[in-house]
C-alpha cells in the first residue's frame, strides 16, 4: 500500500498517515506494523530515515558506527502516527544497515548493545557479506536460539553523482 501511495504522488508523510488510518480501521485484529524507511538522495548523499516503530539503523564509516534510532510506536496503533525523521549525510563507501528487531532480541547477556560494536569491528566491504556476517554473529552469540524472525538489509554507497 505504501509503495502504491508513493507511486501515486502522495508525500511520504501523507502516505504513512493513510496507511495508519487503514490499519486503524481493521478492528481488533493484528493491525499494527513497524515501518522503517530509508531514502537516499543519490546526487548529494543526503539520507532520511523515517521510523515508526522500527529498530535502530546504523551507518558504518570505516570502524565508526553511527546509530540512528527511534522510539515511536508502530503504524496502526493510534489515531495519528508519530513519524520520527532523522537526516544524515552518507559518503561514498559508507554502509547503511537496517534490520528487524529480531537481530537485537537474542538470548545473550549483552542483548541490545552488541550490534554497534560488531559492525564497527567488521572488516567487510561487501553488503551481502556484511548481512551474512551479522546473521552468523547473532546465531553464534545466542547459542542458536533465535527468538524472532530476522531481516537484514545492507546497502553500500557508491560514488555520488
């Protein structure tokens, strides 16, 4: 629905509000979803992260990791949705890492804080290899006991046009 609304020309904010309204009308059934959107301007590297209940995202620049997080509720829970928008600048070679909360929720004493450290220490330049590395790490750290589904998306910035 979000894709269709954006393709029809609605602004991001309006499209999110419309999805929220549709989900709110569904009744008491499972009616809320997290939305975690990243929009990168390929000409100047300006990036917007729009979070409605999504887990933190990360920008990796060499061994430095910037956490882009949010605290808003998912879409569909309330009559109006609080959209947290974070603007960041990405540079050629930076990696943007987005993941579902399943990557953070594991059976380990360091739950919630390991990911930023692991990303910073990773000597990986390929986005696919980074995604697989993170999945392997969470499986290893949690002793193979995965409590939630896990989705990982890694994108690497090329040269800015």
